[in-house]
């Protein structure tokens, strides 16, 4: 009898792709898809066996042929299921890596040997229990031969490649959905967390400062302060602000914010901004520096008995850009756990979102005193 497992090998790989996609949870009752494909292929195998072996046309012989087809294809449905579920315990089982590609040939040899042994026992059982016509057709099958072994290894490889491809695609889709969800959350929280880290007291303090300037007859300074406030609010309230902006644009809102704070603190606040001109066209996350500077003022300068200073610097080092904000406040002791932790943790989370692991974030107290925040990110030139 000819080899009965030849029909529709292409159907196997196609079916396995659909099976794994579903078993990843995309469709209801997806685990039934590998079993359904195996059942279809088992019936196709039984039909081909009868088409090529005219001497076994009885109802009983159909049962034996179907049993052979089930042993042939349901094994691969089980292999697909085990491969897919193995990622729960070993996440790298379906990843394309040197270790995985070196390990799976060994596993494949074991799987194929077990399958061929199963098929051999099934055919022996068929020969022992079947009628004479069936014995004649199945008795001469030899499964442990090089061509058959190679074909089984190829089937294992197709199953693994299909699982790995679908697993990679699903992982990419999950990452994309996670990224979109995070972007949506950032957008919805823009006015709450990032947009208004200025907080209501900042507005009240600014308006009080304007009122005091008007009462003192310093009308020009009052108008200038209101202009700065208008600039800050327009940039902060702008809902369609891009995720990243050139550093020069980021400095606009920072300078306006600092100008308002200098009105509040008068001679108690000195501001220094040291910039490498090569960094001005570099992209940074929108509203990256303002919360850090606000932290320095609220928890540093506001607690200084004498005059305080804040230094902001930007420097390009090769393919990286380094941003620093430093103050001469009381350091760690002058910072409350709530405000300090929330402001900087939000900044760090945004950096992790934009740059994954390709960034450096340090918040520490230098030996000379005060407090310093240092950020290093990849240099990305803004489109001209």
C-alpha cells in the first residue's frame, strides 16, 4: 500500500496557522481549530488510502483507515497545542534565538521518534485485528526509514514556524495595543497630570503677583507677567501638542514659567540656562523640563533662607543629549515624599514610554549640596 500521509501537506501548515491564531485567544473556542483541522486531514487521509487501495472497501476497513489517519494528524494537533502552551512556562520557546534554534532540533527528533513509534504500533494493531485485505495493505508499511523521518522533521519544523510566526505577530499586536492604550491614557491625563503640574496655587500666586505689581504702579511688569502666563497656559492647554518637540520650543514654556516665578521670588531667585547650540533642534518629550524645574522651585528654592539659583543645561555628546536641572536648595531633606516622588516618577515613566531602556535618569544630591536631575536620551533631530 502506498504511503497514506501524503495528502494536503500544505493544508497542514495553513491550518496550523489558523489554529494558533485562534488559540491565542482571538476567536471563541479557538482550541477546537487544531482538532478540527486534524479531523479534516484524518478523513482526507482515509479517503486517499481507499482511493489507492481498491481491495479494502468494507465499512470495517474504513474504520481502520480512519484510525490510521487520526493517529497521523491528531498527533500534530497535540504538538501544536503543547508548543503554544509552552510559552506560559517558557516565554522564549517560540522566539527566534540561537538557543531556541539549537534546542528544538533535539526536541524534534524525540517528537518524531515517538510519533513514528505510535504509527508503527497502530499499524501493527490494524494488521492484527483487521481483515486479510487490510493486513495485506498495512503489513508492509515501514515508518522508521530516512525519507519518512525527514518528512516528520519537516512537519515539526512547519508546526514550530507557524506557532512562532503567529506568536510573534500576536506579541507585536499586544505591544501595539499596549502602546496605543498608553498614548490614550497620556492624552486623557494630559490636562490632569502633565498639563497642570503647575497646579492651582501657581495660578493664584501669579495673579497675586500681578495684583501686587498693579498696586505698586508697576504696570509694565504686570502686563509682561500676564503675557508670560498666557504663553504658558496656551502651550499647556493645547490638546494637539505633539509627543516630542524641539528643545528650543520646550525652552519657550520654561522661560515663560521661570519669568513668572522670578516675579514672585524677586531677588531670591537667580536663573542660569546653559545651552549647547547643537541641542536646540533635538527632540524631547513635550513638557519634560517644566515639571523638573517646578520641583526645584517648590522643594528647593522656596525653602532657601537666602537667595537661590537654578541652573538648566543641555549638551550634546555624540549621538546622545544630556539635560540637567540643578538647584542650591536644602537637597533631599527639603523635599516632601509626595510632591517630589510624584513629579519625578511621572517624568521617568514618560521617558520609559518614549525610549524604553535607551535612556538614563538620575536624581541625586551632589556633594556640593542642593539637588540635581540628569537626563540622557538619544539625540533625534527635528524635521526642518
